[in-house]
């Protein structure tokens, strides 16, 4: 049962290990395939970014030139207004004329503190100003550190509009600032050159949208660029980000977009960042397919694993049943052998009792008569022969009486005087007693003693049984033989093996070795093994005869461990 449990555990561990290997392999394949698609999208995105950059660079260069021309024109207007102010010829009507002729959004004359001295807006009358300039933007001019500044695209306070503005230092202290409405210029920037390329790019298969950003400001974008696309992922300053960045983001509610952003340079200088959003339909299809493959592989493996485990369990059950059947057959054979031995012991006991009863009485009478003849009668002749004959009769009657005593020993169970006994110590004592006889025959006695707990035994009777078995082994091996005594334990039994390297016992004689008076030795009585059997049986054990590995015989004594 323990082997079955261990085998089942091993089978389960192997199944789980194989399942883990298949699952890990599927996941690795899934990740590898997904990564391959991501690499393909990255390469495609990089190619698109490069194409947009090359197609848009000339348009943006032209736009930059145009923007620079506008800035130079504004500087010229500002210089003119500064010279008029220097000679005292600048008033609001002159400023109004400059605003109208140059399509300015505002024109401010500021003192050194940044306060407005005079201001005219495109829709203003008098000195009212709806578009106020943040004086912090022109602080370098007010302090005299700079002579002119291109303020670029700025948000004006009050009007909520964007303006493209410049400012110069005022000769009388302060600054002259002016700007045009940036709406058209921004529209031009979104659509001029790069804008058209990006719009065409967004119509390409697999591309959802594209845009160019600079310092966090959308410079050009396709029509379907998401309004909520502006988040922290876009860098406000892209000059330090040279590598292409990618991410998967939501487009709408259920659509995933592969978004890539890369550095955009103009004339070798960082200008902004190109953003491309690409369709992930193929990636979604591949992901779904790989997930289905993992599920089907897992289910198939589970079916195979269950079938294999069922086969293992079925095989183990058959093996266990076979082992149990063999064990039951052995137990039946042992029980049959024990029953036969018990029947023989009972028959021998009955025989011994009957023989003792029938022989002892006339034998006692003969003994009494012989004693009287030896004491009361004197022969007249042949006295020596008379004494020899009476002594012979006396010796034979004593021998018969000893045989009767042996009979009686088998007829009635011995009275056991049990005590806690160390079987190994008992074996050592028997070996020490037997060692001299073995050495006289040139025999070697080997001891192999395992750790055995104390047993409840009659030490004298066990000593007698062991000595009888050693005598039989010595008679079997003859001169220059080898005899072994070995102890072991299994479960609730301990075993004592007496082995020899003699010729062994033929199979046709094994069934009779425990029969009373059965012996193959010329001087044997046939009482030794029956006595051993009786002693072991009375201790609740059994005796088994086996063939030794060297060809001799092994008598195994099985004694219970309490």
C-alpha cells in the first residue's frame, strides 16, 4: 500500500511537472509571438516616423523661414515705433495706424516697471487694452540684459487668444511689444508641409492617426487625432528623447492602438516629436489565437494526464491485488504447513503418551527385578558374565526410560518461565559454548546481529533450541565448514537464521525433517528438530526451512515482538 501511495504521488508530481512545462512553453511561445508582432509594429512605426520626418522636414523648414520673416517684419515695426517715441512723435493715433496697416493684434508701449504707457489693440478705441502682456515674459528687456526678444506663441491675458509676438527694448526705458493674431499662423503650421503629409499618412492601411508635437503643443495632426490624446506620455521637451517610444493605449472604448513617438529633427536639430497611432487588429487576432492554443493544449494535456493517471492507478491496483494474492497464497501455504506440523506434533504427543504409558510400567518391573537379581542372587558359576548381562539390561532399561522421558516432553507442552530476554545476548552465550566444538572441526561461526528489542522468552528453552540447530548445522557441514547466526526484525516479528554451507536438504526430505525419529545421521535420534519446533511453537512463533544462498540450509526462527 505504501508503494502504491508513493507511485501515485510520483505520477501526480510528474503530471504536474509536465503540465507546468507545457504551460510554460505555451506562455513563452505566446510571449515570443506577441513580441515578434510588437517588433514588427515597432519596425513599421520607425519606418513611418522616418518617412514622415523626411517628407515634413522641407515644409517645416519653409514654415520656419516664413515665421522668421514675420518676426523680422514685427521687429521693423517695433523699431519704427521706438524711433517715433524717441523723438516724441508717437501717439495713440500713430499706434492705431501701425496696428491697422500691419494687421497687429496689439501694440504696447511699456515703462521700465512693465506698466503700460500706451496700448492699442486691433479692436480697441482710445487707450483701452483687452490684450494684456505678462510683464514677466519681457523681464530681460526691462532690465536691459537683452535688446530684443522673439516671444513666439503666447497666451494673452484678458482676451483668451494666442498671439505671435516680439518685443524690443525702448530707448527711453521699458519696452515696445507687439504681436499678430496667431490663429492663421498656427493653422498654417498644422497644414503647411507636414500637415498634409500627416493627413495622407493617416489614410494609409493600418494607421489610425498621426501628429507632430513641439514643446507639448500640437503643431500638425490628422483629422482623426483623438482630442483626449494629450497626456503625460508626450514629452514637453523631446530634445533629450532620441529613441522611439511605444505603448498600447485605448482608442475609443474597445479599440487598442499601438502608439509610437519619435524624435523629429529639422536641419539636424531637434524640432519636436512625431506621433503615429497604428491598428492592433492583427495583434489582437494573434493574441486570441495563442490564448485558444494554450487552452486547447492545457485541456488536451489534462485529458492525457487523467488517462495516464487512470492507467497508472489501474496498473497499480492490479499489481497490489497480485501482491496481495501472492501474499494470501503464501499465508495459506504457511497456515497449511503449520496445520500439518501441529497435526504431526499432536500425533507425536499422543504417540509419546501412549508409548510412555504402555512401556513405563513393565519397564519399571524389569528394573526392579534386575536390582533384586544384582543384590539377592549369586550365581554359582560364570559370575562375571552374570554381572555383565544384568548391567547391560540395566543400561538398556535406563536408555529406554530416557527415550520415554523424551516422549513425555513431546506429549505435554513445556512449562515456560518467561522473562525479558535479549535474544542477541542469548545467541552470544550459545555461540561461546559452541565455539570450541566448531573450532575442533575446523568450522567458522559467523555472527550478524541486528538491534532487537527485548523479548518475553524462556531463555533456557531457547538456548536448547539454538544449540540443537547448531549441532545439526555442524553435522551437515562436516570439517572446514561455515555456520552463520543472524538476527533481524520486520514489523512485529524478529527472526533468527541458522545457516550453513553444507549440501543442504533435498526437496523430497524437507516435509519430514520435523517428524519424530526422522533422521539422516547415523547416530541421530530424530528428536532434535521436533523439540525445536515444540519450543518455538510454545513461544507463539514458527520455524521455516529454506535453501541457503551457498547451497546449504537455513532454519529461520520467527519470534513475536510484544
